[in-house]
């Protein structure tokens, strides 16, 4: 099957990974048996990140989402965010985080120009959360509350739905969306290859958990949806809460996808499942601007979907922490 080339979009949505490290050990991303990180990892410097973004921005304007791993582990993240936000080609800087240390960073991030936050929470039960991830749910919620108090108005909470593990919390998260005045997005478990047995056992297709919520609530589609956005968002009529559904594994949105990804080490990917990517690091380290621009332009022009449902079923093996969640 020939890979699908998505329809052109006026803006690139760049997932920009600042580190591949994370304090949590979610069972589908960084299982406890994962090999340890090398002692020294050569990440792109702030200057090199800015050069890469400027090169991408020569093709189309860019909306940036800082990610990881856990991006708040990157020293100087506020300085990086501010620098990127000052670039002429950048339309927005957002952040995805596990929120464990967000209480320390919320105000500086807002001051640096970060406008939106996505916070990842798979369970609202402290014991369950700690057993799965090794993390402290209270710290996550404290980070969320601190961010809202600091002035963040666009906060989304992402929950990966897992059969037999947290699908009994769907209604709890719907109530959480109402109580906390955040948008909760229910995300289908993806097979990234790093935990395939886990995926086979715990995949709950988006159509099933969407139907479970519809048994309880009336869902009204939100107006003005961008087809390139991964979530289909709704308002719960009975409570006014906002929720969304992302079915990346069984209901991919490849035909409209405008996402590209830059790893912390400098590899540019045109698709989450892209098995190759283009290594920008040598040119970013050497300063060859014209060569860099040509490589970036050639890579972006070749953007296609490598999703298993559109590219013949082959699945590469990777962790979301490596390529940016």
C-alpha cells in the first residue's frame, strides 16, 4: 500500500522534544524494564533548536508544542520557550507535561509566552497512579491548580484509556472536566512497539469508550473544529463539561495531518510512525544553513503517513519518549 500524503495545511504543528527523559514509567511508554538512558546525551542547544525551527518556518508558519519525555526536566526551558516565541515564523508555543514539577514552572512559562498546557493523567486514584507510574498524583494536581492560578486559560488533560485498568474511571474524568473547568481528552492506546503484549491486552477502541460515555451523557459536537487536530471535541449537555476523543490507532486522521516532530537529538520526522526521519544534527552542529534549509524543505515536501492502517500494516518500534508525546 502506498503511503498517504495528507492534504496541505497552512500551518505546521511541530512537536518539539526537549529531552527523551521522564520521571514516570507508564506501562505503554517507558515500562519498568526499559534500558537506562546513557549517561551523556547530546541534545540540541537552544540556538540549534531555534535554527531548526526557523528553517522549518521558511515553508509554512509553525505552531510549537514543547514535549519530551518530560520537557520540564530540560534546564532553561523558559528561556527556550521565550526565544522560540520571538521567532517571526512561530504562531504559538504550547507545552505537554506530566505536571510533576509544574508548580515551580507555571508562572515563568506563562511569562515566557507559553499559551496552552496539556497535562497527562491516566488515573485520578492516587494509589493506582503511583502503582503504574511511580509518580505522585497530588503533585500533578497541584501543578494543574498552580497553572490555573497563574493565569493559564487553555488547559487540557489527556487520559490514555486502557481496558481493564482505568476504563472504570471514564465518568470520574467527565466529572473532573466539569469540576476543574478543563477539557479532558480520552486517548486510545497506541501500539508503538515498545509494549506490544500490553497493547494487545489493554487496547479499548475509541468507538467503545465513546459509546460508554454516550450511554450516560448527551454529547454536542463543538463548532469550528480543525480537521488536522487529533481530537474530536464535544460539550456534555447535562454538565457543560468539555471532552474530546482521540482514536489514533483505529481512527487515524492522516488525511489532514499537519504534524511534524523534531527529536531532542535533532531528527526531523514527518509522521509519528516515520521509521527514518532526517538527521538535522550534523548541519545544526556545523552551521551549514543552506544545506540545512534544503534538507528540511526536501523532508517536508515528502511528508506522508506511515500509520499502519494507511501504509500497509508495518509498525516500527519506538517509545513516545523518544519522538515526543
